[in-house]
C-alpha cells in the first residue's frame, strides 16, 4: 500500500522485493502517486535488477507505454471528444486496456489513434500496438523475445493496430 510518505525504509523494502503487484483502480491516480513520491524510478530499477512487476486491471494499464484515466464517471474524454492519455510506466512496448470488451475496446482504439497521430512523421509511437485484456484473462510479456502470451481466460486477448494511411483501426484476436 502506498501511503502519503515514501520513507527510505519503504524504498529499501521495494528495491528488495522479488515481486510487486500493481492493483486496479484509476491508472491516472496511480501514476500521479508514483510520480509525486518518486516511485517510478525505483520500479524501473527493481525491474532492471530482475524483479517482477504484475499488473491487475488498471495496474496492467500502468505497465503500458501510455494509459488514460478510469474514474468513477468513466469520463476519460475532453470536451472535444479526445481521449486524455498520459505516459505510463513504459515497462512494455504496447498499450493495455482491461475488461472493456463490452464497448469493443473503444477507449483503447481512441487512445491508439490519439497517440499514433501526434506529429505523425516523426512519431516513434506511430506503430504502437494495443492489447485488450478481457475480464478474467491473464497474459505474460517476455522482453527477451517481445512476445505476449495469454495464460488464462475464456475470451481471447484482442490486438488493435492503427493504420495511419487509411486512418483505421484493425482488430484481431491475439494468436498466442
């Protein structure tokens, strides 16, 4: 649990962990807390030292390159209808969305379109892939071979890719 303080003994404890679980909630709130308390750097250091980070729902979204707010009202769009994305922990080279299959991954598609079209000719994220994690599913990412494998769940993971030439989103079931 993250408290209002992040004393040195908590930092030492975190850096000595073998596994850290990032739970659900609002990814924006979580990222703000991690940033304000300088926990982001420690999570990166832990990962580089071989520690494992596991994300559940919003926690999985935090492991992504980018995310968006999931507040009580469900509002993550501004007054112009543009989704409000932010840089997340960037532990995996993709964007995760959790249990939004009822809406056909609308927010994930909107986030991809928003991120991929910013300064499109010089945008390092223009080929970013989105992955929808259905309710009850589990997946594992391997940095060694850049693979994502579904571990559990009746519904398959969904891959979404933005095509900037046709301004379309292509959705498919993840094969692995």
